[in-house]
C-alpha cells in the first residue's frame, strides 16, 4: 500500500470512530494505558540506543509498535508537564497549572473525564500530581498511590488494578511511577530475582555536560536502577493483559514527564530536559510499526486517545491527532513543537520552538544561571560540577550549568549537535533560520495568549546549596494570566 493510500486508510478509521462516537461497542473500542515515568530522559532506554540501561519490556513494545524519535514535552517540570498531557494544552493555557504544584483552571476538561462519561472504566495508580482550582467530579473511578512496603516506586498496584477492573467496560489506566525521582529508593528495595543485577557505575553513559567521575557514575547507576524497575512493572502489566486476551486491542503509550533529575536536564528547554521517549503500541490499531521521525508534542496524546476511542476531542485541546502516523509512520502531523519553562524552585521564564533540524529558545531571565531544580543541585553529580568549577577544570559544556548572564537567544542544529553545546544564534550563516523561528515563536506566544509576568515567582531554594530558603518570596502571577490564556483555545502555529 502506498503512502497516500495508507494515510487515507488511517483517516477512514479515524472518521469512522468519530462518527460512531460512544455508540461503538465496548468490545471494539480500544483499552488505553498511559505509562508515565518520573524524571527520565529520552536516551535512557535500550530502544533509544542506550546499551547500558536495561529496558527489555519497553524495547519489546517499541519493536512491535512505534518508537517516536522526535517527541517533545511542553514543560520539563513534573506537574506542569502532566497537567499539559492530561488537558492537551500548553502549560500557560492551563492557568496557574503552568507552575510547579499549582492547579489547572477549573474550566478546562481532562481527557479521562471524557472517557469516563463515554463508558470507560478509568483508574490512576501511582503519582497523581494534578489538581483543579475548582471542586469537580473525580475523573478516575479508582485512585491509589501505588506504594506498598518495600516498593515506593508507584507501580506496586498496577497489576492488581488490571486484574480487578470491570470486565464489561473498556478501560483507561494512568499508570504513573515515582521512578526515577530523587532520592533513589530502588537501590535499597532492589530484588535481583525481579530486576536482575544492579547497574554497574562502570557501564553508565556519562553525557558531556557532566563530570565523568566516581560520584557521578554511582549517581547515574542508581538512576538506571529506577528506570529498569519502571520497565519491569510495565512488563508485568502487559503479561496480565495478554493473559486476559486484551493486549492486542490496548493502546499503550510509554513516556516521561521530563528529563532526568541531573544538571542540565530536568527544567531545561534543551533535548536533555524536553525530549521524551515516546513508544506507542496497539497491534489492532497501528498499521505500520517501526521508528518514526514525525515531529510530535505530548499535547497530541489527549486528542489521539479520544479519536481512537471514537470520541470527539473538546475544543479546548490544542494538540493534533497521531492516527495518521499509526497508519503511516512517516506521516507528518505538525511542523513545530513548542515548549516552555516557568518557575520550578527558581525564578525562570523561557520558551522554545523545534522545527526540522533546529531548536531555538528564548530566555527572558538572562541574568540568572540555569542550574536545574533544587533536588538536582543537592546531588552528587552537581557537587562534582561545583568542585570542577572551583578548580577551573570544567569544559564549556559543563560550565554551562553555572553560566550567567545567559544568552537571550540560543539556536542549535539538533542533527549535527545532539547535546546542544554550540549556540549558532550569532552565526551569520544561521541568521535566516534564527529569524524565521524567532518569528514563529513570537507568533505562538501571541496567538496562545502567553506573556512574561511583570511580577514573576522568585527563588524558594538557595541556588548554590539547593536548601529551602527560610524566607520565601510571595508567588508571582503566572504567564498568560493577564491575557486570560486559560480561556484561549488557539493552538498557534502547528
């Protein structure tokens, strides 16, 4: 089947489901699971090229499903990212939810609500981290924290939820691990009979922006253990679904909310913080498996899930459907992917756009370093960077963690510079690309109602030690608040 016919076939399936809506029989409607890790970078899975991190179950899903190689988050910060995924909206369009630990505006629907109203059994097990400004019906029939004695990773109840579900309804599970959030608990809860031997520090992959020393390698090995434990419980759930005979008609997504909790990763607009591994698996619905270079934003998941379930996404959702990619993994559904960074422990405001081989970002707080969240600042890996800084031994990529003032515009070629260490913004050869993407980013900010608050939220932790400040500044206004961005459904350029 040629590309155009495959795309049309996928479109036909989508149109059928749209027309059929909630009248589609439960046996025909897909079950849906979102497996979401906490603080895991895209290149820390075997299927994405990491030969040291053991993720056999995710790798198997990718082999027979779709591995998205250009999938991006809208925020590299836990709750804003999760809130964005569940509403299908950019963080600043979620109201106060644009900032860490803040609620989503009550007027905005969450996609599990739509599924539940249409007859799905909905369950959340593990990390929740999402809330609303108003009292509203719980979108999940079942909620639990996923923690038991000897397993605080958030996945302890996933298999039981799958076993105990009503068998006369299609189901949606939001299975959210605490792995791999600091501090590491997998080390002390390790069970070799389940997870295999712990990762060896000698085998980890140290990125060029970290110091390659014993402390950093031990830190990364503990992190890898958390990733492997997350993978193990995904395998357990999939085994249960196969036992029940429903695995083939279950749409599974595997992703993370932001990059690893290390310097120059979590909270960064660069790929180390904002790019996510995204695996889709659905034997009954994916016509062409394999790697996909299609540009994808995580706000596309909500409308995709609803279309796949035969439901029409609400007008509030700003993402696009990925069903054409399920029919043809080479299909293109968007030209641009936008991301933002707002307050997370420290004062910050940055925006970025990815298109083709390029990433452009704007920093509206150039006077401040971009060292990462407080838990990363307290890490052994950060301490190694501090020691190198004080001893004058850091490379330019490592020194970037402490750089201040920072450039207001950064431009990177993602293909030739995968770690984004060479800023091309001042290059004469890149002027046309820089200006074009800067114009697209300005257009997106304007059309979606984004803004830079006059009174922005300030630091609540010490930037050098990561310790909580005794006197915390008052919270500022959130981006877009002055423009009522939480009432704005315009997606901007796509």
